[in-house]
C-alpha cells in the first residue's frame, strides 16, 4: 500500500501539480517551524503568565528544544531540496534525524541566558486593552476612557491607540468561541505573535516569487524570514506587541502592491489598500509604506517606466488606502494634514497629470505635443508650488513632526525631545547589531540587490528602493531593523537561490547532448534572426567545483540555523519580567522581584492607590498590579512625565507638594545596585533630569548632578543635589544596613557608598523585594501636629536617641 | 505664463508645418487646414496653440467609442462635483471636516477608478493588461466602488 503511494508520488514528482502540492507542504512546514522557534519563551515561562496555566507548559525544555530544532532543520533541508528534486528530498528528510545536529541545537538552548536589560512592557498594556475589548465589546472599547492611567488626567484610550492588534485577537477569540472551542484570551494573546510569524514566512514566499522565476528563492525567503533573529526578537510567544502582526501586514501589503503593479489590476490595488488600512490600524510604522510606495512610483517615473499599470495600481491604492487609514480615530485627518503623507499625495497628483499627458500624446503628433507639454508642465508646476507655499504658510499643512526629524538628523532628538531619545529602541543601531540580527543574510543581501539590477523590471526596482530606504532607517533607529529584515530576507534568498540553482544543476550536458542544446537555441535565435543574441551554453559542470560551492553554502546555511537558534534561546527567549541568573555551582537562579513587588501592590494597597514611578513601569503596574499610575509607556504628555521627573530629581521638600497634589500614595523605584542589574532607575536618572529640565530649566539643572569634574557619581563624591534628590535617597535608603559599616557597595556602578546613608522624612519604606530590585515607599500623610515632615522626622529620631540615652543613664526619681 | 507662451512655441511653430501632413489623414475635419497655412507667419503662436487643441478635440470626437464617451461624461461630472465641493469648502469653511473629506474623496476616488476602467477598456492599452479583460475590469470597478463608498459612508459621520 505504502509502496504503491510512494511509487505514485515518485512518478508524479515531475508533474507540475505535484510540485505545487509539495511546495505547499514544505511552505507549511516552514511556517510551522517559524512558529515553533518562537515558543522557546513559552516553554520556559511566559511573560504573560502572571497567574498562570501556561507555566504548566514548562515540561522538559530540552526535549522541546530538540523538537523545534528538528522542525526547523527539517524545514531548512526541505527548502534546499525542492530546488533539486523530490527523490533527494525524501532521502534527506531521513537525514534530519541525525542526532548530533539536533543535540547541538538543544545544547545551545540549554546554555545560560543573558539578563534582559530592556524589559518589554507594551504587551502588558495591549493585554489589558484586549481584556477590556473582550469583556465590554467593540463599541465600548472604541469609546474607552481610562481613568486608571495618567492619574489626574486619564487617557482617551480608544482614540489614542492602534486597535488592530486587539481587534485581531478579539476576533480570533470570538471565532473560536463560535466554533465551541473554549479558549482563554490570554492564550490567544501569547500565541498570536508566533502564529502571525508563520503567515509572515508565507508572505515573504509570495513576495519573493514575484521577483524571480526560481522556485527555490521563495522557499528560501520563507525560511530566512522564519528564523531571522531580527524578526524573532519581536515575535516570540508572549511579545504581544503591535509589531507582531504589523510585519506580516507590511510584507503582505508589499506583495499585493507588486502584484497590482504587475497586473495593473484594480482588484489587487484595492486589496493592497485594504491591507494597508489594516496596517494603519495596527502600527505607527505604517508611514514606512506611505513613504515607500510613492518613492517606488517616483523612481519608476524618473526612469521613464511610467505605464498605465502604474497609474491604475497607484491611484487605486492611494485613493482607497488613504480613506481607509482615516477611519482609525488615532490617525484621523493626519493623512491630509501632515507632511509625512504629502509625498504620497504629490505622486498621486503627478500621476494624474502624467496620465493626461499620456493620453494627449497618443492623440496628437509629437511636435505639437512638445508645445503642449511645456505649457502644461510649467503651468501646473507653478500652480502646485504656489499652493504648497500658501497652504504651509497658512497652516493647513502641519510642519514635520519631531519624531520624523529625528530620522534625518540623529542628533536632533537628543537636543530637542529628550522623551524620544530616552527610549532605548530609538537609539542608532550599533554595527554588531546587524550581524547579530541577520548573520549571513547581511552579506548575501547586497548580492541579491545586485542580482535585481541584472534584469531590472518594475518589481526589482522596488527591491532596490526598499533596500536603500530600509538600510538607512535601520541605521538610524534600532527598532527599524524590523522593517529592514523582510527585504534582507528576500534579497538574500534571491542570491542564495541563484547560487544554488547554478551549482546544484544535476544535468550536465555531455558532448553528445550539446548539439541538441544548440538546436533548441537555434530555434530561438532563428526567431529573432540575430546570432549574437542567442546565449551560449554557460554553466558549471565540474563535480569538484559544484561540490565545493554547494558544500560551503550548506555549511553557511547550517551555521545560520545554529546562530538563529543560539540567539533566540539566549537573547530573545527570556521572559522579560523574570530574570534568570546562574549560581556559582551552575544551577539556575530565577529572580522574580518584579512579580513579587506587583503582587505585593495588588494585595496590600487600596484598589485606587496611586503609584508614582518612572514611565517605563507604568504599563506593568497597570497590567500586573492593577493600580492607577501617574505616567506610563504611552508617552503622550511630556509635561506630566516631566512633573514626575521633577519630583524624582528634586529635594524632598520640593517633591512632597508635587506628590500631594497628584494624590500619590506610593512611589516605586527600581534599584539594581545589590544585584548588578544595570537597567535600574539610577542609570535612567539623567533622562528624568533632562526631561524635567526641558520644562523647568530654572529648578532642575542637569549640570548639578555631575561632579565638578563632569562625572556622574553616586558615592561619597556625589554632588549635594544628587545626594538630596528623592531618587537617590529612595534607592540607597537603608542600603548600608546590608553591609558591614563602611563596606556598602553599588554593584552596577562599582562604587563604594558613603558611610552614612540618606534619611527620608516625607516618605517611608513600605516594601523592598527579595533582591532589592523594586523598592516601594509610602507617601506620609500630613503631620498630625502640623509640623513639617523634616522636623517631625528629626523629632522622631531625636526621641529615639533620647530614649536610648535614658536607658543607659541611671534612673532618677523626680523630686518635686 | 504669457511669457512662456511666447518663448516656447517658436521652435515648435516652425516644426508644425512638417508635422502636420501626417496628421492630416487621421483627422479629416476641415478645420485645421486653414490654420496650417498661416502657421509659418510670425504671429502664429496663438493659432498654433489653437491647433493643438483643435487636433485634440477632433481626435477625441472621431476616434473615441461611444461607451468611452459615456465614461468620460461621468468623469467630467465627477470633476465638476469635486470642484464644487472644494469651492464650497474654501468659501464657506470646512466645518464638518469629516463630511467634506469623505465627500471629496468619494469624487476623487470614483474619478480615479473610472479613469482606471477607461484605461483598461481602451483598445490601444490592451497590451499593457494581458490579464485584465474588459469584463474583469468592470467587475473590479464595481467591487472597488462598493468598498470606496463603504468607507465614505463610514467616515461621513
């Protein structure tokens, strides 16, 4: 029975339909592997598992690692071999079982993990919003006013977020419910990103297939997309962020655009517009598409490649896409008002003119057309320029926004908008990051772009434009590495596949076969009639050269898979709120201070106790502790953040009124000095100072936090301003008591602290977590006797001393 | 504007005479003939401009199928409606900006879609669209229009 089916399969292996089926199977395998590789973090411990059923998934990580390693390897081999043939692929599928490879995968998996410096926090907000959506329905979600964030102000959440992610998971949730599959919304949120990464691999396959006739290029692109660390970083299980679905939408929109452009079809154009609308609903990075498509169109026009197809595709996309993007309340009128969107509008108008001119050219003779063209072009250019000047000066078109300027001038944000520059993802990319995130793709990428120049069609121009555009922006901001990754995968796949197609060609023409080849060529050249246009038979036929190159390529691909496995398991799989470290004896030690502290807040404070912390922790407090916060990661109000910054960086006497005015009950700081956790508040302190200084330049001065020699110190040499700031005091309060006298040491900043620690009068310590990472202080109420806090605290201290003195002294009777 | 009109046509004016004869059979209308005879004289620039327009109009009237003319009438109507809305917006203020935007983009979008339909159904462009038959073009047109108007109605408030 099975032998029969195998025979049937083998005989049909040359048929076109079977190949399609085979390709589909392999593609789904790749998608499956892409999903599996993102489940490392679930296998361990999931960021969203505050409660959690998902912890029960944590069974035997090594076995799981083996499994997903196997999956990935098999998919990798499979893609390699579609290029060859069905027979070989079957042989190699069995090869995959070779234990050494999978074991090394598992070993890499088991290696120690780095401490994540940059905890992802947006998922917490998204998760909270999704819960709200599922609980209250779509319309309530749309009108959601959240009074538990930005404490006195509140936030019109429904109108200030990109709802695509939440609506997607809400829709999946309801669809599964309708199919009577009871599933928790949390599980959907955790697994959404890996699921969409499978779709991204598929979209990359489609996009690459538009570029090249080679059947293996698409599969290679799918593989690369599936395991490239640059994309895995944002799509591991539990990273429930906008980028999770946005990258799929980005790639798929590009695919639809290319399809629309190639066919000149309105239907594909409108599909492109719809997915563009979905993208706008999901991620602020949609501006990337808004700028890239007009740029592509513009480059095509400049190259003299204007065609009616371009007109149909672009105008359909723009007219419908803009309208679709305006449906999102957060975007609103931006597409017609801000300068980021103006290039798209300009190209739209330009194409109308071109189409008209094109029509006129077909109608009248060329000499007359020249006359017409000059008049027409001059007139419209003048009119357009005048309109632009008038509109900009009259304020109809807003000037470029700050985030946009920071793309052009990397120094701009640091000077003008500290709040943007303070986000670590907005920093310029370091060189090693490119290699870390893309590995060998980074050197295949230019080759792929070069191959695009070889036969330059409209779609290849797109890859070239995208490559330039994406590389520039990836160099400007770390987070934009994400938008570069797709084009790197596509270009690398094109070059890798052309290499493999050249060197893995099994058929080597013998001397006898040569005349036959010449004959077929002769037919073609007979048609054109030009001998020189017929291609000579060129190829590599020596087994040695074939074997060397194919072997080297295989080794590179294997190394790539290893690198991806290593990066994924080491850098991107550690749940961000749970830190892991290693004990001296090699055993793993879990540092769970964040959850400990949030749990404490949840259980020991009033339901509406306001927590003041730096904005980085706002979403986590809102999501895990369920307490109102003053500021959070949605940094829409710079002044409010600066207020918190001022409270943190001023003296207690200044901070206390601020905290009273904002009804703060607790203050939360993150302190890594005991553990050596470098992402703590003292290291972020300068940003607080800078942001506060932006609003109150007279009261907060960054210079005063540096020593006269320009050093940022926390030890005995620290400036008075530094020592008196609330943040410093809260971080080091009572820290001395952990050490022998005079031995207190900060392990992050490698400095010895002064013998006498800071004293606090307006707030009191409420909670300190196990490793001192989180410290929570309670803001004291006004003094009962109407004293100010400093004197009350001094009195308390004085009283204690007196009592102690009394005990020591001889007891005396009062004689009166 | 006036200056450019004086400057640019001068090389073209001389060329018109050469270019016109092949034009003649394609536009059998009698109108251009007298114009061409005076084309060489110095003050002919204006007439030359006229001639371009006249050629254009003739070509349009004689070479365009009836159905395409119908499409063109619709496009002209859309342009008029769009211009009216724009003038209203400029004169009377854009207060319900949603309403203005959706109305205006409905006309613009419909214009663009109709133009695409016209391009795709024109015989001369057939080689550009190997996969789009006129029937397919019309079906696409209907689908796109439906989506466009859905968005407009949703946005109009």
